[in-house]
C-alpha cells in the first residue's frame, strides 16, 4: 500500500523540567513512522540546510522516501511540558509552504501540517491523487508566526469530503461551520480523557486505555495514521479500538517495537459506545 504524508518535519526542542532535548518531530514524521510498519511510505515536506542530515538518513534507512521542497530554514518548535499531557508550544522558525503536488496516485494521503504550510489549493489538488484523503486539523489553524502558538478560526469548506479528519477537542471551536457529517469520520481526541468519534455524523464516545506517559508528543499524529490504516481494511469500531491501543503502546514505549498481537490484546480494553 502506497501512503503519502504531507507536512513539515520539525526540529523539536522538548523541555521537561530542567531537561531539554533536541529531536526530530512533526506530524508527518510521527504519522510516517506509525505507517512504516505496514506500508510503503513517502513524506512530502520542506526543510532547510539546518535540518540534521543524520535525521534524514535515518528516515531513509527505515525505507521512508523523502520528497523535500528546499527552504532557507526548517520549522522548529519548543515544546515545554508541564505534565505528561500538558504543554506549551512556541514556533521558532518555519520552512517553505507545500504547494507542488506529485503526479502519482496513492492508496492513502495524510495531510499533517504543523505551521499552516498546506494551503487549501494543495488540499484540493490532493483530492485528485487519492480515494483516501485524511488530515489533522492542528497545523491548519495555527498562526504561522514565530512565538507562542496562537490558534486562528478558519472556514472549513476545503476539508469537506475527507475520509478522516482528526482534531483535538479544544481545536473544534476554531473550525468554522464544520459539521461532523462533512467528513466520513471525524475524530475528536482529548488526550487520555474520553474522545468523540463520528461516523457519517453519528456520534460515538471512546475511552482510551490509561498509560503512564512522561510526554505525549506525536500522540494525535500516531492515532490519526493508525486509525486511517486500520479503517481501510476493518470496520469503524474495530479500527477505533485498534488505533487507541496502537497509540497507547507507542506512548508507553515511545517506539513502534510492538506486534499486532499486542495491539489486539490491548484493543479489547478500549471501550466504544454510541452516545
Ligand atoms: C511535534 C508533533 C506534534 C505537533 C508539534 C510538533 O513534533 O508532531 O503533533 O503538534 O508541532 O512539533
């Protein structure tokens, strides 16, 4: 299965208490890693010369293909964790926008911007490249200006018709006139708390499994990618349970070295109810 992830891969400075760590990040990065277990993965992104060559090589060693729009600088964020699930986010620098769409077709395309790098025209062009277009809301509603991240209200007509759309519950008020039935599946997660999922407008509540986490970077990105992949081949509720379990295992280990048996065992503990 050929999957394309679109969005900036990022230089993340992760601060927890007195510790600070510089790492690769970005929605497209975490979504790509989750899918690399199952699919042929390509990332369409933009980075500058300041982006560590080693990180790009590591992605290529994992079999992930990179299609890079060159840029003066790379997108960089400071993520300051107050506890495992609470953080502040500061945009330090931003790479180029992504406006060119490859000619090929893909079995799945996931748009996961982090700094408003995907304009609505690019979203429209991707609708022509795949029958399965998914997206994360996060980077569509962030002001692309350096400093503490501010969210902006946006009209959402360009997101209509998507297969899967993921947002944080707190991001929903920024999506002007979005009706759950505008997309096939809307996932509204709320960290470790119960989340809402809508299938063609019909609401479900899901309860993620509880895991102890030091930080939750990439949780939404992994959840979106895992759900999209599972939803391609299994029913909605099963895909939702598996995606929750998959994300829980990732958060617990901060790696993807678990098996589908582990996922299915944990998925049995995820509760999903019609509301
Ligand atoms: C992280 C991660 C998050 C995103 C941040 C990014 O690496 O991808 O999902 O919100 O902006 O720096």
